[in-house]
C-alpha cells in the first residue's frame, strides 16, 4: 500500500502534464475547427487553453527537475578533478534552491496577500488566484525535487543520468550490437 501511494505521488507530475497537454491541444484544435468550418469559437476556449499551457509549462519544469533533465554545461568538467564537478554541481543546486526560495516567497505573497479575490478571468469568471497558484506550487515542488535528486546522488550514490543521454547510449549500444551503426564512406 505504501509503495503504491509513493508511486502515484512520484508519477503525479507526469500524469497531470499529460492531461494538461491533451486538454490544451484538443481545445486549440476544436477552436480551429469551429472557426474555420462554422465561423464560431468557444468564448472561453482560448483562455482555458492558455492557462492549461501555463500550468503545463511549470509542471513540466518540475517533471524535468525530477528527471534531472534540465540543461547544464558540464563539458569543462572532463578536464578537471572529479571533486570540482561535485562541488560545482552542489553549488549550482544551492543557487537554484536560493532562487526558488525567493520566488516561492514572492509568488506566495502575490497570490495570497496581494491578489484580490474579486479579480476574475475574462471569460471563465474564475478567480485569477487559482490560475496563479501554480507559481508557488511549482517552485516548492522543484525545490523538493532538487533536494531529492541530491539525496539520491550524494547519499544513496544513485547515478541520475539525463534521460536524453540515456536514450543516446541505448541507440549506440543497439547499433553496436546489430551492426546498424553508420557505415564508413567509401572513397
């Protein structure tokens, strides 16, 4: 039971991202079809698609943090001792956490203290507070994922490789095993 709960929580960002992606793509497709075929559009469709896209982008950043898929410049570390790479990785993550802490504070203050509950979205009529709530949620979740990744990397000694580089390695090994790799050009 406990592992099932953790598995659901661990995959929640991916599931929500997929739902948001599907919903805003379907909404935009429906808007295009309705405008071109019927000269009509859903009054709330563009607005809802926009908010779904914004939530998708922020939760996608959280998911990328979980997967250690954010871009980092690491080429220079091949020429330096291993401890320099470790030190720089920890330092950059601490700076990232500091940035997130400032943004968590500012976004929380904005959403819960400065926003008026009567500010509503143009066509949906939903308080804007609910749409802006993604800001503190995403930066808190991103910070937790950074801490989780550092725990796994430095305490549990788990190698957190970027998913893209893992796929490249899979293709390399597959090509080597099957002999389907690039052939040398004949002169």
